[in-house]
């Protein structure tokens, strides 16, 4: 298990992301690696939130292209969550159920919004977040990068945030979020 990265820094722009390969599908780790490598090589040109979406869309098309050359990875894909910080914008973004949290003065706040069946049920008021923790459909996501390997448009959720003094952020997959509770 790798250790978390903790850094204090002052730069004009930074980009942090995590990708989590889809469970139950072949080559999820390959999908995650392709997406993160593409984002790492292209994020520095960002100026607007729409450009984050375009990068994610292009990473999806890379997965489609890879799958055409490697049919053994049919339906492979990944979730993604991240934070882009610049002088003008601080944007939290996600696809699927990987998450971004803020910690400040002992308070944990979820900044991203899961694209999952269970989150849709919570939003409808049919069950509480506490009831959702043990729901049989809690791990079924509604969106991913890759997954259905067609030239479709990816639905990304993004949110502009302010950053406060002493903010810390956790960007994590459902492997960690299953252990976190916010009550």
C-alpha cells in the first residue's frame, strides 16, 4: 500500500487526481494508468473548467482507441476525482464515485458528488446516507471514463471552491470512502 502524498507549496497552478479502475472488468489498472498519464502530460494548458472536461473527454477517447487495438480489455474503464488549483480558479471534479474531501479544523467535508445509483436514491429522499452505507447497490456507478467504450460524451461533475487557510484535501477512491463517514 502506498503512503499518501502530503505537501505544502506555493505555485501558480497545480493539478491533483486519482483514478480507480472499474472492479469486475479486465484491465481497470490499465485504464487508470492511461487516463492519469494523459492528464499528467496535458493539464498545464488549462485555463477554464471546460478545458478539464475536454481533457477528460480526450482521455476517454484514448481508452476507446486502446480497446480497439486490444479487444481483451472490452469494457475497461476508470473513475476519476481531482482538484485543479490556479490563481483564478479552484475546481473539484469527478467522474464516477471517487471523491474529493476537504479537512479544516477537524471538520471533514465531501466536495465531490458521486455518480452512482445509491446517490440518486439518496437525492430522491428514498433513503438516508446512513442507510446507503449497507445498501446492496452502493457500488453501482452511473458514469465512468471508458466502461461503455463508445464515442459518447462523458458526464463530469465539477464545482468551483474557495480555499481557506489550513485546508487539506483528500482525493480518494471508494476503497477509502467506504471507511469514511460524515455524520
